[in-house]
C-alpha cells in the first residue's frame, strides 16, 4: 500500500479531482492512481500523472511505454543560427545571388525591408558516407553528418527571440510555463541519486535571451526546475561559505539530525518532514558529487585536447569545458541536460547567433566556439556507447532569411522554416526529413512544428505527450498545449 | 436534455444552508458542525485542540507571517482569561503585519510583479502603489465587494492605484513582427491576459478559454469573451498620474489661478511661435578667432540661460573673439555661407566690459549697424568680470546673395571684437517688416514629440515629406493629426479608419502602417527610404477639421538615448482631395537640429513688438508663478496603473485571429451567469469598467463570494474547500464541503463582505484549533487532510521564511510602504535586455519584509525563490510546496543566511550574556518559542562549543521545526 508513504506535498502532486471523483474516499483514489501507474496505462487520452513520493521527488519513475532514450542532451544555439549557411543546402541561392527575392515585393520582417538574395556565405560540401551537404562554417560537426537526423522543415510561432526561445524550451511563447527538462524530470525522475535530475549549462558568456525561463519549473513543483551551472560557475550556494569547514558541516548535520528526529518523533508519519530530512541528505551527497563531476583531472589528455578545453580563445575553452561537463553529467545518468551556446549579456549578435548586421564577421567569431567542442562531445558520447540511449537534440529558436536586410550585411529572423537535428537513441542516422522551398525561406515539405519536436522527444523518452499533464489554474496543462504529433518519419 | 452547467454547484444562487445537526458534542461554531458531519461520513474523528504554544505559532504565521516573540509567547501562555485566544486573534488582525501577510496572497492570485516579463523585462519602478493599496485594503478591512470594484475601476472611485490590478501582468514591450497589423495581435494578447486574470481572480472561471471558441466546459460563449475585452479595451499597459484623495478640492482651489492663466493666454496667443512659411536661419561664426566660453550659470546671457517668453536662450556655449590690435577698421568676417534672399539680419555677440564699445557691422563693405559690445543687444550694460550672450540686435532688412560678405570692424585698434550667431529671418510680406523683439524661431526637431499648430482647417489627407535626416532613413513612430475644438481626437489613427500609405520604392511600399498604429517606440516606426526625399501620407476616414499635428521619432520612455534616424528637414501638407496640397508646417522656421541637445525647448514668443515687451514680460512672469501654483496643487506622481483612453469599436475575432474580425461587440459580462448586463456600444470606457465592477458584486452574482470565501479558507488551511481556487467551473475541482463553502460565502456577504469577519469565524472554530499531530487512522484514510481530521501543517512560504529569519536575528526592518528594495543589480547597459545579478551583500532596506521587495517578473530571489515562490509569469492561485536539495544549499551556504546567523549570534550574546547554556535557551525561545529538551540542549551546546555561536544559529535556521507551521 503506497498511501501512507505519500507526504502532503507528494500527495499534492496527485490530482485531487480524480481522487475525489473516482475514490469517494481518499483510500480509493490513491489505490486507483497507484494501480494506473503500475499498469502504465489507462484509457486512451486520459491524463496521466506520475505517482510521486514526496520524500523522493527525483526517484526514477516508469514511463508510459518502453523508451528508446534514457536521457536527453539539448544543445541550444541562442540567437537563431542560420540554417541556410549551415545545414540546409540551397543551390538556388547561388543562382539568384544579389537579385531580388522572387515574390518578396512586400516582404517586411522584424527589422524592416529586405534587400537581395544572398548565397550561402560558406561553401557546402558532401560529407561522410551519406554525402549530406553541410557548409564549411562548422567543419568538425560536418564530419559527423552521418550521425545526424536533420529536420529541415521546422517552424516557430514567433519571429522574436524571447517568445521563440520560450517556445523551443517550454512549448509556449508566453512566460511562466515549465521547460521541457522540467516536464521530463517531473515524469521520470532520475536514475542519478546524487546530482540534479535536470541541469542547464549556460554559455560562458552568460544566459540566453529569456534566461532562466528555459529551465524554469513554471507551475510544476520547484523540485523540477533545472539547476543552472557550468564548468566555471558552480551551483549557487553549493559550496560551504568561507570559513566553514567540512567538520563544521558534519557537526551541523549531527545537530540537525537530533532536532529533526525528535521533531519527527512528535509528528510520526509526517512525510513532509521526512522529505525534508532526505533533501538534506541528498544535498550533502550532491555537494560531493557536483564537485566530482566538475573535476576533469581524471580525463585523459587526448579527451581534453579533443574538446579544446585549453584553447587560447577563452570563450571556446569555456564552452569546451561545458561540453565535457555535459558528457560527465550524462554519464552519471542525469536525465536532461540543456547546453547553451550563445548568450545575450553582451547584446544583439555579439555573444550569440543573431547575425543582423555583419553576419560573416559575427559567425566567424561564434562558429569556432561551438564547432570543435560540440563535435567532440557528440563523438565522445558515441565512442563511450552513451549515444545508444541518449538523445541529442540540436536546436535554435528560428532560422534566418535568404536575403540580407536592406542596408545591412546580415540576415533577419525567419520563423517560417529552419533546421534542427537529432542524433542518438531512437532516431535514424544520416537522415534528412522535410524541406524548405528552393530558397530556404519557408518549410514546404512535411512541415514540422516545435510541438511535434517536443512530442517526439517525449515519445523517445517513453512518454505520451498527450497524457503527460499537470493541472494548473483550470487547465490540464501539457508541454505540447493542444498540438503536436510524433514525427514518425525520423524514428529508427 | 439539460446542459450540465445548469446544474453545476457554483452557478447556483447563493443560499445559506442549514447548519447540520451533529450529535457528537464537538465544536465552537457552525463551521465545526459542517466539518464534523463530513468527518463522520468518512468515519473519521477530529483531533483534540492543539497546545497553546502551537496555536500562538500557527496564528502568528497565518495572520502576520512572522514568528511570535518570546515576550508575546510569555504573555499569551500566562494569560488565564477564557477569551485569551480570541483576544490574540484580535490583536493579530489589528496589526499592520496582517495586511502585509495577506496582501502577498492576493498578489499571487493577480500575478503582480514589477517588471514587464518577456525578453526585455523592463522594471516598473512605479508599480508599488498597487501593492500598498492591497496591503491597506486588507488592514482597513475594506469590504471585498468594494475591493473588487476598485481594482476594476478605481479611477472612478477615488483610488487610482487600484487599477494596477488590470495591468499587473506581463507585457511584451518588444512585440512580434507580423505585418500588416502586428499590433492588433499584440493588443489581443494583452487583452487576453487582462480578461483572463479578471475572470480567474473574481469569478473563478477560465474565461480566457473562450477567446477562440465557446468555452468547452463552462457556459461562456465566445461573444462573452469579446464583451469582456470591450470592458477593458480602453486600458493599456503604462503609467498614469495618481490622483490624490482630495483631488476635487484641489481642482477647485486651482480654478482661480487657471482662470487668470486663461486670460493671460488669450493676450499671449497671437505671439505663439506657430509655423510660418518663411526661412529662419541661425548662422554660427566660423572657426576663426578664439573660442571663448560664456560665464557658467543660468542668468540672462550666461551659458545655461534657458530663456523665457521674451528672451531667447543662450544659443551657443561660447563666442569667437578677434584679438585686440588687429588694426582699426580692419574687416573681420566671422560668418560664411550666407543664403540668398531678403532677410532681417539679427546680430549677436559676447558681452564683456573689455570688448569694443563701437563695432561696425558691414554688408559687402557698407555699414548696416553699429553696436556696443560692452552692452547687451537692448543696451543694458555688461556684468563685471563676466562674458554673456547679447541676445539678438535688429540690424535691419537687407538683401543677401551667396557671395555676400557680412563683417565686423572696430574703430579703436586695441578693442576686442566678439562675434556670435547671426540670425537671418526671411521677409516675405510687408506685415513681417514691423520690428519685433526677437526673430521668429521654433524649437529644433527632437526625438520625442514635435508639435505643429496651425489655424483650424478642413482636410482629409495629411502628407509628411522627409527631406533629410541625421542618419540615412528618417524614422517616424507616430504621426498624429488632432481635431480642432474641445476633446481633440487623433483622426489619423488606424482605429478610426485612417489609412497610411507611402510610395513604392524598390518594389516595397515600406512599413507605413506603423505611422498611425497608436504605438510609440522605435520598432513600430515607419522609415523613409535611404535616398530621401520620401513621404508617408494618411487618408482619414472622412473630412475632418484639424489644427494640430504631433510627430516623433521615438516617443517611448523605454529607450531614452536613441538619437539616430531623426528627421531634421521636412514638410507637412494637408489636402481635402488628395490632389491639391497646402503646406501647414515645415522645418524651415525651426532652429536647426544641431541645437536639439542644447535647446530642446524654446519658450520664446514670436512677433512681440518692442513697445509691448515690458507688458508681455510681466504677464509671462505672472503666468509662470500661476502655473507653478496650479502644478503644486494638482501635480500627481505617475503610477503603473494603466493608461486610459477612449477605445474604438470591439469586434469578435473568428478563432481569435485579430485579422478575422466579425460582428461588433458591445461591452458586457457573462450572458448566462449572474445578472444581465446590457451596455451600449459607445459607453465611455471608464463607465464600462464601473458597470462591470457592479455586475461582479451584484447580490445575484453567486461566484465572487464563493471564490473569495474559498481563497480565505485556502490560505488558512493550505488547501481550499475547492482546491482549484481560480477555477470553480465545470473543469475545476468539486468542493469537499459544498455546504460549508456556501455557508461561509453567505455569512461573508451578510457580514458586509468583511474579510476579517470571515477570518474570525474560521480562526475561532474548533476545526482551526485542532492539533496537527498525525494519526494513523487519519493518515490512512485521508493522507492529505482534506477532511480536516487535524490541522494540516506545512512548510512556510518563501516570504515568511525570509521574514522569520530576519525577525529572529533582530534585523527585520518594519518600515511599511513606498518603493520596494531591490535584491538584484540590474544591468541594461550592455544589451537591450535586462539582466539580473543577485546581490551578495545586504544592508538597510534589504531587511524590510519581503512583500516590499521590488519584485521582477520571471526572476526569482537567489535564496528564497527555490521555496516555490511564484515568478508571476502566470497567475498563482495556489503555490506548490516542494522539497529540494537546492533549498538546503540556500539555507546552509548563502551569504544572506550566513549574515543573519551572525546577526542572531550577536543578538544572543546581547540578550543572554556569555554563558553558552543561556545562549542556547534564548535561541530556542526565539526560534521555536520553547525551551530545549535536555538532549537538544546538549547537542546544541556541543556545536556551539566546538564550532561557534554563528554556526549554531545557522543550524537552527535549517531545522524542520523552524520552517514548518504547526
């Protein structure tokens, strides 16, 4: 019987409505919910909420069905990386170079009028066995094209960075919704017992445009918010304050145990109190584990060199350390890692992929920061066998225009068609899905939405996106709102 | 078949149910009978009354959000009177701490925060008056129905700041980019947020669900949603002046000075510097001679003189001087590049006692004037040891050509010649040849609003031609054309049916729709083509009589430093038929844009005859004093409570698509629930909100009382009788105690909607006074304590935790109200988005109660945010209560907690002396309101002895007993 184990907080995570509607008594409700969880199934389409033990909010929980992926790495290029200069090869742009874009007489995008069509700014070459055309902008990643499953027909709901970043990470263009990592860990908990279940790794240059909204828990319990740290900036308040020793902390925990045990004895069976005691135990373990995961001293010199952690470009070296940190987290079974490339702390296009004005110069700065470290990470995951049950998703908030903006040497925002790619668990390698038109302007074949992408990621984690819900303010909320279809065509 | 909603509990009329007749003798008031009956039904027993220490702690946190002090404990525990508990309740309800605590709950419900959210997330430094209003409302026990009405239409009820409710949510300042009418979609999203929050807050219904289609569960047709948007259509995000409570009285006092101002205005009106069809040029002396600064200061002719009605501001910071001993009668030609035409020539110079007293001014070798540079232009003597600007001297009307030589020459070979700007005022008509005090000059073009006034004229078209701008492509964020007469209206607004166009250039007609979309900022601006000239024109819906045009490059306050793409030369024309155009204003009589930083405002009147100078100066001075009087009487600080304006018509939008307008909708409320509300389409916007507020609180609207009674219960017990407090509709939860909720709601109304009355009822019930100790039978049958077989204990909220730490450490600063303290360093300098870096060191204001923090949206506090603090991105009618290791890190290792541990240690030393056992005892009394048990005392003393008093304090902050409300 699970019921007595549930704390007030844990029970709060069960639907009170179902509890009342089905049960009539509390007992019945709990039993039924537990039964459903055991069976991992209920009536088609009915909401499914994970059964959460409040003492152990991160305990692993069964998915809806057998998953292909145990964990997810999402690489998020903030600022919108240009698809037509990287992975979406459009020879027509070369033919129309410097001519007006056909049919674009009245085209106005965010920053105003469009100038002429501009050909890809880097040469494309066939790569690997598959001969996939990838540009020279990202030569190291290009070498791994055979591992990638491209979705060339992605579309976003907004062409403004904030709302679109929100959508790519939370499914909604508005603020206040839980990130996909929060949904995943709410559903599944974590196999890792001493690290956060969901880690966000901000770029060495700072946070992306919508900052912590990417990894916020929104209306989900705070336990599922992503913990943001990177190789050079540890978890906030993880470390003991100056002047406090391990011995001090040990003694402190001893006293807390005396106080809390006595208090619990006066309130026997109160699982909230027990949950808090276990949170402190987990914190103590995490303090050690987080220090260990960020310590690269046992990594081989060849690994360190492959990532470029000692590169003379400090930003690239910092991102390389973040990539290595990501691998070490995934290796330790952290459920969801969101790795950011690009930040807004320095302004538009300076620290990110937002190339409005001088895209060539800007991308010449950014591409080397991303390329070698991210490629090393993907290769490392593969070589260590982690890619077999890890899903890698390379995303950005939208694409860029095939034209230059009038009076500028850069491309404006384009939410109508862009590229993301997946790799690893459960997706077809060396595969391209969907297409934009000849100019790379608009998705025309197998048009795909961010909802579809999210549905697919959840599917690979063994979750039905229509049934993974959380009741909030009158609505049974989903990551995918009321939309989304699993992109079956890319499943291996 | 009857639709399910007709039978839904919360839509039924509110009637007071009979109190159950419970056989078992238990209870103190009718609440207990309802609870007891339900427990009996479930086979459960209530718990005994909690001990007094527990009750004190529970009540203190529940009502004040703070722990009881040891002195309060002693007083209550030793109070043997039978009504000791009731008096404690009264004391806490009367404390100002109560309003601070309960306002925080309300601010969750209404998603209040003090920044915009979205990517820019700009702060709202003037949003706090709404927070103070809410605190005051709770403390004053404002009747809830009035509280509701004020938040919807406080501007009509003498509490302007109350409408901070309407615009308390997020606002996408940047907006999306969907042409052609991107602002329509943006505005529709804003109204969705506003209407949705009003619906969830007051009605407990998810009204927003009916934006695209009829509500799937509740009886809310799509048309109702749009009727509600019509109610709020006139409210926009932004600030407006906060009117003081005695506003009417002050207005009355201002009437007399205002009448006199009107009289003076009538005298001065003919001299207003309105656009003239003539060139006025101000030519600075060229780079020859020595540059010499005017004496600093703001007096007449000093460098910072801003001028007045009869005196131009000092136009330059410095003049040029030709050194002495250049020779008598040697011509010095400081000005070059003169235009051709017939002009009145105005000379000016630097005034100083050391300058030449006779200076000849020649035009092409012919003397046109003699001036004395030891005096001002009007003959007043120089000020000793100072250099000042002379003002303009009328050197008569002369014909110039482009090769004309305008020169100065001295008579005394040793004298210093000083040259400053020369004014050239074109003479086109005989009327203009009468002498005037100063040349006619209008203010330079500025980034913000530029005004053009002219005699009323009928027009159907306006055309704005950009002739030049300071960087290629002039931007205009808005071009407004105001109707003549009282209550001027911007007839160029798209909402009134006006259409903007600009010519097709390079296959592109530009983005003319921005020019009359009612949006002020640089992103919503029309731009002229890079190769000027270019123009934009607007056709009004019909012929209008107009007399004023306003235009700007960026009128928003959000980016005050923009200074590029500014239109510097332009022409504005009107037309009745779109064929024949009449110029009404141009840049030709404005001071050049090079002066826009130095002279953004030009107060000087035009065409004042010298003979009337003294009279005009006297009237103008009187007017300034009167204006200051009026301003002092009626000037009001700005508050983020919404900008109000009369809106255009509201339409139902098919599938919520702002471009798919369907039938026009009148303002209204829900058609199928509560009383009927029929309002005319044209109702002024304020009256719409007043009517809606009255509808909400009408006796036959059953929802608001139920919703609020449930919220109050929710905050007392941790869970509502309905555990979806902002959804009492068909998709919401069912009440555990439906009769009890109806009884409470009807008592609430019967007792004048007084929230404190409801608190009293609940707090004095036996149900509330139960012990919170777990019992096996209760846990097994009802682990979440929904049926209240005990009082449900819970971890305190983030704000209580922070306040409690400060309180026991002795550092809590109880100063109430006013602007909030800020827990971040915000930085917007490096980019156009807001970044928030948490503070690491705290002092002063930071120790006020957390309800007084300037709370940014989507940015949680570094330490206490992890305790399920809502980020105000969405409404938070309930808070999750989770337990995470991050909370442990924050309470163990954060600088804030360490600092407070030191503060508590210092307090213990102060209050308990040096003896460790006494320090431990005092610590337990402060933190837990009790003495330590022997085992606890030993363990605590061990930590103290081995690791120091601050570490003991830090440990105690982390104890379960400290963070749980029993």
